[in-house]
């Protein structure tokens, strides 16, 4: 994995990703490391990090790394399916996300994303299926 | 389904749900209707509504309706798994969400959430599994 | 939906589908109705119908109906993802399967398959994603 | 992981698992290794191993290992959800399955199962959620 430049980091944090605070730390075409700092605005009514935050992180980092790898061939990458399992709540600190590529097909890539808290406990898992399509 | 009072509506929109703009329109223990108005802050870099927004909506409305039904028995409801399939992008207008309960078990409820755009086209589907647990 | 001819019915029941006893009752490009009669050979050690049986049925009927619709254009249909939720066990009688198409895309179709027992209780749900590809 | 005794191996292969030919090779409460030899009876009409076979293997080995770990406390283990992604077809040889436990909760365990062919290529992935419940 390589660390993104300040420009890449800034360009990465657009739209929804900026809204919830996604930070890209390192990436390659096989793995991505990113994080989000917990704040009250990311929580559901019981005070836990909202499940949608994990799903959003997985979607963004798997799509980004796939796109970075296929863009030169004139392709785009879009999420096809996002399956997230919630194992243990996070209520404070930092959400650490690690995406690992499991499959690189002609038309679909599959990534497994694991989320840990500051104590390195596994808190959520996402399987992301990304569609790779030629720009029309 | 019943429409929430102004107080319920206000109480519903906390934390992350307030951040991305979830509006609860009607609910029962079998169905929920909600919506989110698209804005640039909800998009991914290609200009489409971010996949995490659909996942977040499904998580919130299925959890809310389950909790509303089991709270009187001293139970809480938390997301166990969220599986979202993306069928067609939304770029403007309103995201319309309809959750329908498929299963009411002793320890898990299952909901199917469908998302449509202003032209009533199906754009995403979520299967939400909610765990029902006694407050400890 | 149309009922398959005796020849179609026979041709349908090949390989694994024949092994576990899948019977095709009716189909169209939007819905499929099929069934499997429970026998001890389809059970797991606790005496319930094995989860793999539901997954297999969903895979077969969604793939079959997609293929029937796209074959004339020189395409094949293969399973991309199969997500099955188990709601209530079946121990005897007939497993009734109804597949409903939710999405017909250029490269993926999505089907929801619901399984009921002889008392018409919902026992399992599968979301099937089928890839449509040109024959190479 | 420990290898099962001849008796355990025999007891393991009941009902549906015997029908499709599941062989348990080694297990612990954190991992399971099993295999199935491909034969025509396990295929779908295009000559590939049927998707239901992978789903069935994952269901059986994750349930078995969970049950082996919780039975002494008077609990049973049943499949709650089975999400399988198909990456590459297998047409001959042996299906090698490796289950790895990702989460051991009070009421749910989560396993990731990976399937490889004789050339050690990754062919399918299953995320299995197992419910742990007290015997009633």
C-alpha cells in the first residue's frame, strides 16, 4: 500500500465521505486502510456508531481502490452489493477499516472489509461486490 | 401505518439520521415509509447517491419499527446484518424508502426495504436482520 | 407463468437438481414456481431441512428463468451471489418456492425467492443475483 | 484443528451431507477443513458445480463446529444466514473448504468459508451467521 498525497487525500474526501469524515490512509489494488473518528453525529439513538457508517466506509474504499486500478483501461467501478454484519458496537475513538481484495474478475471485484475499534477488537465485517464496466 | 407526531418526528431525527436527512413519514410494526432528499453532500465522486445512504436508511427504519414494537416488553433492537443491492443510481430528487416486515421471530426480525426514485423506479433493495434482546 | 412441458420438466431435472428432487411447476421471465418434497436425505443432523437445499433451489430457479429469457440473444446466466435467511425450519411435507424478479439489468438480474411450508408459513428467503454474460 | 475419529467422521456424514458427499477432515472451535469430490450429480446444467453445493458445505461445517463448542452448555447451533459469492467455477477434482471463525458472540457466531479448487484458486466465499440458542 502507498500513502496518498495531500492532494489525493483532499480529492478523496468529497460529498458523503466528507460529511461523515472518511480519511484515506493507504491503498493499493489489493488493500485499503482508512479511518473515521467517532463523533455524536455518526451515532444512532442508543449511542452506538450507526450501521450505515460502516456500510458507507466499505462502499467508498472498495470502490476507490477498484477504480484506481481499472480507470486507465477506460473502466468505472460501482457498488453492486454491500453486505455488512455487525459484531460489536463502537461508541468512541476511531473506526479502523481494512479492505482486502478477495477476487479480481473481468466484470466484478470482491473485497472483504473488517472494522476494528481502538482496542483492535473486530466490530463489523463487510463483503463488497464492485462492478467494473466500460465507460459508455 | 400511522404518521408520527411532530415530537416523534423530531425525536427520530437524531445523530447520523439527522446528518444525512432522514424523514419518517409513517410506520407500524409491519411497514415503514421514510424519505431522504438528495443533495450534493449525499453523493459519491461520480455524482450518484452514495451506497451508504441506502444502507443507513434501511438500518434506521427497520431498527426503529422493531424497537417500537418490542420496547414495552423490555427489549432493544439492534442491527445484526444489512445486505444492500444497488440496481439503478439516483442523482436528484427524493429517495423513497419502504420497509416491509418479512419475519417476526423471538430473537430476530427480518425486513425487506425497497428504494425508489421520483419516477417510481426500483433503485436499491436491502434485507435487514434485526436482533431483539432483553435490556441487560 | 406457463407450465413446462413434460420434456422441459425432464430436461430441467439434471445433475444436482435431480439429486435433491427439484420440480419445476411454472415459470416466466418474472416469476418461477417450484417445489421439493422433503425426505430424510435432505435433512441436517437435527432433523430439519438442510439450509443448502433452500440455497440450491433459489440458485436453480432464478438461473433457469434468467437463462430462458436471455438465451436467444446469445447470453448465459450464472449465479453471482446467493444470500439466504432461515426463518423457520421445515421438517416434513413439501418445500414451496416462489421466485420473483426484482431487477432486470443489462448485466445482472436480481430475484427474491420465498420458501413456504404446507401451512403457507414463510420459512426462508433468498436474494439471488444472476450475472448475464455473452457466450464467449 | 484435530482430525475426527472414524466414528465422528461417519456420524458427521448424515442426511443431505451424505447425499452430496461431505467429508470432514479437521476441526476446532476456530476453523474447519472439509472437502467434497466433484461428480456429475453435483453439477448444474452448464456442467459447473452447482452453487447450492458450496452453500450446503458452508452451512454444515460452520454449524457443526459451533455446535461442538456450545453443546456442553446445553445450546444448539442453527444457521441464521448464508451469503455465498461465486467467483470462479469448478468443474472437476475436489472442492476444498476452509471455515474460519470471525466472531464468537453470546447468541451469534460468524464464520467466513473459502472454497478453492485443486489448483488452489479461490472459487467461492460464504459468510455464515449461526444462531446459538439454549435447548428449549
